[in-house]
């Protein structure tokens, strides 16, 4: 099924919209879905980003809205690159799953086997994967003690956790609490177990294998060289306009923590994320059994189940079965991938102006998908 890309300019806030239409006759349901989604996005004419909805890997709705830069009014296209923020965690989890299949590590290994000196005994790789470690927030430690004229990497983060030793939040396995610290440590564990730099591992063994040609873990300098980077923006009421997020102080952590690996930093396109989605059905990286383990909720110490597997949030739909998903949130960016595994439907939303209506819009989109 081939798609022809058409663009037109609408008068609504001078918003540029790029349409992708199907070259073969569409069913009534797909026409109705497009009309409903068009109406939804017309209700938020300043929304900026890319929306891709696929059924069995074939896009049924694929549109780009808004601007890569609100200053220059350069339009976003379907191939624009966005920061994924915490959607990156599924790639970090994949590195661990691949190394587990290769026998280079095991989920129930204690983390001190790979990172000696951490003053938090009893934590396993599995605890890190499913956010049940009880580790304190490394970013808070760095924010308090790090010289922000320098750029920190994982080694610096680990050194400061050891040096300042903030107390653990709870005993390992006691509860689920989302932890960027855990995923930072997972990247360092992957490096130790594989003998390869985490960024190179992801490039060679994941992005290249899946043909994700626009996906990478990029430095700030790398991104500034990209002609197709969709920059994050935040709305400033006093100025009545969107302003680049990297001009705000709250963005600074992404600079002085700019060499961190694991919790975020992957940048990609909606099309590449659809390739990733397809690879997860096709044994391209790990077996389906390994993925089944990844999509199984963690069992806590008291026997109850958490809502998280390995790099994915989990829930169930009465109509469509198992759903795995993750969102991301960086200054100016909000991202989302939702995979309806049993129904083989996919929703990908990459937004570069952190639109305030996006949560309610997502609920509407999911309701339409699950009808």
C-alpha cells in the first residue's frame, strides 16, 4: 500500500499540516476514523508534532502538524526527528534482554557484580528493569552537588551515588516506583557485560539491525547539525507564543547531564518507531519468549503485581487484549508509543510543544482505537 504525501496550509493559526492518503479505496471505518481524528486535531490547532496510527503495520492515519521551529515557521514533516525522552527506556531494556539471551548476564544477578561499590545491597538487574529497586534519584544528587559547568556521564553519576549515599526509598521488590536511576545503571551494566560502549551497542545491534536510519543517541552538537530536528517548545503566556525549551533554565539539566546513558536521549522519527514495533513481532532482536517475559508484570514481595515489565507499562483492554506502552516527557516534548499486541495496532505520537491538551487527546484516540 503506497501513500502519497500532500501538504496544504490551513488558516488556523497558520498551522501547516501534512497529509498522507492511501492510493487504494479505503473502507468506511478508515474514512470515519480519519474524519474523527481530523476533527480532534482541529480542536487543538496549535498542536505540533507527528501522529501515526497503524493496523498490522500499515499506517491508517499519518499526519504532521506545526513547526520544527516556531521562530522560523519551518514545517514539521513525517520524517522530522524528535527527542523520545523516556520512550528511550525500551531500548535500554532491549540491550539487557539481548545480553541475557546471549548468556552474558542474568536478570537475577546482583548489580554489584557489574557496578562494585554501590551502597545498596540486594538489588538485582530485574529490580532495575521493572522499577522495584528502591534506589534514590541520581539526578537529585547531581543537582545538589555537581559542578554544572561540566557535563556528567554515567561514571560521574555512579561516583556521586557512592560518595553521597542518599538513603534508599524502600527495600528491593517492596513496591513499584519509577526510577531513572535504575535505567542509568542498566546502561552501565550493559557496557560491562558486553564490553561495548552503550551508544555503539544500540547503534550497531538495534538501530542498524532494525533499519532505523534516523534513530540515534545524539549529543547536543549532533542535533544542531540536523536539518530535520523538531525542537522542543514551551508556551509562554506573557509572550503569547511558543519559545524554544532550551532557552529555559529547567532545560539545563539536559546539558550538564548531557552524557548520561540509559534513561533517555534517543531521538527518532515516527516511521522508525513503526519499524521498531514491527521488529518486536518478528524475532529480529530477541525471541518471543523473551518478549513475553518483558511484557509480564513484576511480582512484588507481597505477591501483588506491578503495572510494569521490562521497559514497558502494561495494561489490558477488554476488547483488544494486552497493551504495552510508554510515554516520554522532556522540556518541550511529550512522546508516546502504544502497542496493542493481540490486535496488532500501534499508536505513535511525537509532540514538540508539550501541548496541554495532549493527555485528553490521547484518551480520545485510544477510545477510537478500542471501539
